[in-house]
C-alpha cells in the first residue's frame, strides 16, 4: 500500500480548501498512492470562521466533489469534514471514502476541547471502513491521549491502519521534548492496537500564528510502536510512502 500524507495549507473558505484538496489528491495519484490522508476539518479549515463554513449544503457539495474525484482517480481518501445530525447538531468528523468514491465510514470526534464543545457535539462511535483492502479507523487529534477509550472500541488486531488527523502541537506550558509528547502518545496507540498509525497535521494555524511554530510534522508509526518518520514542521506538502517503510518522498505544496 502506498499512502500519501496531505499536509496542505489551511485556507479561510471551503472553496479554497477544496482547490488544495483536489490538487493534493491528483499529486498523490501521480505518485502512485492508493490512499490519501488529510487533516482534521480539511474541507472547511479549522479556524474562527468555522460557523460560516460548516453548513450542510456547502459541506455536502464539497464531499461529493471529493467522492467523484476519488472514483475517477481510483484513490481512497480519508478527509476531515463537519458532519450533521438531528436537531442541527454538528460533529468534527473524518470521512473514509473508498477507491470507488463510496463512503464506507464516518468517525465523529468524542474527545472535544472545551472550545470545540461550544460549537460541536460529541461523537458516539468509532467505526471501521475498508480502504484498498485495509481495515481503517480514525482517532481524531487529542483523542490520542484517550487510549483506554480507544481500545474499548478498537482492541488490538481489529484494524490495520489508524488515521490520526489533527492540529497537534507541543504543549507550550510543558518542557520541550524530542519527539513531542503527542508523538509518544501516537507510538503508544500503535503499539496497543497493533496497527500502523498515520498522523496528518495542519502545517500552519490561521487563528493564532504563534501556534504554528510546531505545526505539521505528520508522523508514521509501525504496529510495534517504532517511529518510522516525521514530515517537516511548518511546511506544506505531500509525503508519499510505502506502508511499513521508513522513508518517504516529499512533494512541496504552495501555502
């Protein structure tokens, strides 16, 4: 399996983000990737204008565009997108779209921050979707800290690949470590679930630029918990690699 980590720059509008997503999907397929993984809320962007962008008609049209291009390229896609429920509820979700353009799972984030919980509802399940023959699930952003809860639904051996879309960064109130604490959490997640873990991070923040110091750094960890590699920080681009290998090819992208 060849996988592309799309560490693309965030934009203020869904239309701009869709240009970046479609460009990354085509580049991934040009480099023989079979799965392209995007970050948390990749379709709308994750910023203070999220209420303007997270509306059903706009999001559904964007997701239909992703599905159509996935089918055309025969490329499976994991993409962050708002999802909508009864009574106007909204969720931070990750949509798994197979290589035929069909939705196979939508994972809604449970581990919300206090700020996120003012706008989004908590998810209730962590389903598995089959992408290119591999059982895939998602653990979204800071949920990597909630290992017991994840294992209760996705025990060891139940998935082949766990996708970790996020906007993870070093905790500025804690001592700097190399790798950062969240990478250690990703390693523990991989070892406990015996799955490959593919983490995709926004390279830069729009709300507060100081939070971009450690943005990016998409991380891949093997089922034994070994850190295979990290993408560069503060840099937009697409990294393509073969699952299980410890190297990747990087293709820079515009901000």
